[in-house]
């Protein structure tokens, strides 16, 4: 069975080698639909995201419909069909953050970055996502950029926070 560690060198792989590795992963998981989530995780580790070509490849190898693959991808927020930027900006829209202005922060992020949730800026620097409670409710609204947590985020601070990362 191939482990996540064994796919850490994928950046050096050609597209053909990546598809070969994915085929091995699918074979290791016995092409069983029950293992689809693990296979998708490995595919995302190999390709960085799950573009439609990869979805078609998995569907073909597993004898599943592409709509089945897509329904799993859209159900779980940890799967991405878009390439990720250098920084992933995630705004919390859990109850506490939502009522304390999380939506306003999200709207500001959308307007400053010029992208919608689930997308990446053209320069591949920022991706935008939303998440549920991260345990910082007392200092809502909260957001994260990669692993760093930002608390009591004010929409007016967004340009400065993002600007410092560029
Ligand atoms: S609801 Fe956002 S941190 Fe808890």
C-alpha cells in the first residue's frame, strides 16, 4: 500500500508519472467504491488539487460515473477542484463569527482578492475558503491564513493583512 510519505516527491514527477502513481493507488485500494475518499485524498496529494481530468481518470479506473466523484468532492470541503495558492485564507462562518461580522470580512476578502470562495487568484498567491468554528469564538470573527489564526478581524484590516504577505 502506498503511503502519503511516498508521494512527497510528486513535484518532480511528470504528469504521466503522476497518473501512473494514481493508478497504483487505485489498484492498491482494490478499486472499491468504499475506498473512494481515501483514493481522492491520495489523488489530491499527488496533483495538489482535483481537476476534472483527474476526476475522469478516477471514474474510468473505478468504473464509476464522474457525477458520483463530483458529488463526493463537493460534499467534503477538504477537497479542491482548483489549484491552491501560496496562502489559503479561510474565514470562519460559525455562529459566533457570523453574527459578529464574519460575513462582512468575507465580502471584503472577496472584493480585495477579486475571487469567490473556492477559487485562487490568477497570480496563484491566495485561495479563499470558508470554515466552521475553530474554537476562537470569544474573539470572533476569526480567520486563518495557512496555519496562522487572526482574531477579531475587522474588514478594514484585510488589505493590510494581505498586503504584508505579498
Ligand atoms: S464560530 Fe468562529 S471561531 Fe467559533
